[in-house]
């Protein structure tokens, strides 16, 4: 056979072989939150990971314009407010991601953040691979203002224990900067807010396949976010939360010192005014049709500092639909007044720098509002 005929045959054979782009080493999505589902802000946009709020923070949708979220419709972000009082509660308030990284290595977390000038400027990353021990990741110093800082990156490539991990937890929490909180661009205040957007977790394929339990071994319910211990003033409020996943609808039963609490059958347990009868160890049993699991214990105790007292707001109706708000004051203190739609809905700061202990409010018609007062 002549050489030119052989060359022509080889060319035809090579042309018939499909070209498959290599994905070796390419980052692939694990989970994403774009927060554009404002009716269910914490639900993952893609992936099976869960997202829970830590430290009793209040959540609300806010504008995500300026973040790296490519969405052109209803671009929203997750707003967090109600951070701990200055110098307290380091690394307790923020967000926790719970997910499986089985099948992935070189895991990377990226997110966008926008902090107001009075919000904590230090964001600390924590992670756990055993459900209990928290390890420190990187810390970010935030700039306060009206623009997002996009693409903050946590690269877990140097941490092999994060790869192929069935129960990875990652926390984004506020932390002390030095020996007290420092505002992102000024004095720290509990009314400062963080906005988080385009939160995404990616990884490189490791070739490890998740274990399929099969029909004879149905997936059991698992707790992905344990309730946290709380220390509150006498008469203050308390809120316990649990995050869990499992096949089918889940049921909850909260217990105090091992005894079931009547009516405490939701994912959250709220105590409006804590008294000594409420103190003790709280657990929650999460169940579905195939089994149940009991959470870790979370202690509820009272703060021992007698100078720390909850601020109770009284609201009295006034003329033409107005509301007269009043609260006890402390010498030298100034206050911020917040209004939320429902118990944990959209929160708006309606006044700051108040020293008189009273305010007249004219709320919009047709909506139930709750009012909060915080010592600045």
C-alpha cells in the first residue's frame, strides 16, 4: 500500500474519533445559594446541602445588586442582623453550611459579602468534619459601605479531611477584632448588617462514589445543625433551632431535661420570656417514617451579670393609626428602634440615637409588625 493511501486512511480514522474535553482537575458544583427565592431564603438553589442561621440572628431578603450573582431577575441577597452586643458572643453568630463532599476533593467555598459601617468587620471561617470539633479557617476583614466584596475564597485543598466527607460543616461567623468588636467602618453596633450572596461550594471529582443504601436500607434521618446552648437575661427571649435531613416529611419533639414539651413540635423552639422554670438541658428528637435521631444537649442558663436586663417595649395605640412605643432607659445609653414584618420577617431600622425612651410610629396599614429596641 502506498504511503499516501496509509496517511489518508489514518486521517479518516482520526476524524471519526469524537473529541471529549477533559474535566480532570476542573471545579464542579456541590451546592449553591443565590438567595433569590425570597419565600424560602435558606433553601439551596442547587445541591442537597442545608444552610442554618446561628446565634439567633434575624434574616431578611435584601438587594443583591453589585454581587457576582449573574441573575438578572429579582437579584436578592441574604441579610443578617441582630449580632451580639459589643465584646460578647465571639464566633457564635452567622451561618452554617452542612453538606456531603463524597466524590469531591480540593473543595473551595466562595461568597460575596457587604457589611454596613457598624457591622463586625471580622468574618471568621470555621469548619468541622466530625460534627463536634471546630477548626479555624481563614478570617476576612470586611470593608463597610454600600458595595459588595465579591469572590471571597476559602480553599480547602490543603485539608484532605474535607475531601470525601459525608458530614462537612462550614461556618461563617462574626469574631472579635482584638479584644472587642470593631465596626467595618466606624463604631460597632448590634444593628449593623451583613449581606451574603452567591454562596457556592465546588470541588474536583475524586472518583469516589457515594454509598447507595438501596431499598432495603432506607436513608436515615440525620441532624446537620445541632441546637446551641444559650445564656440570656432573666425575662429575655430564647430561640433554639435544629437542622435535619432525611427522606419524607420530618417531625420534631423538643424535650426539657428529657421530658417532652407540650406543643413543641416545630423545627424551632421559642421562649418569649425566660424564667427559672425554663432552665435546663434541651434536646429535640427528629423523626420520619423509617426512624429517629436525638440531638445533642443544649443548655439554657441565665446571665449572672445583674446589670444586663432585657429591654421590654410597650406599644399603645395612638390617634390616626399611630403607635406610641416606650421602654426603660439607662443613664448614658442611646437606643436604636427596629421594626420587623412578623416575628422574623424583613427588619427595618426606623430610628437611631434615641435617648428619651419613647417614640411615636406610624406603621403601614394591613401588616402585623414587631418592634425591637437595642442598646447602642
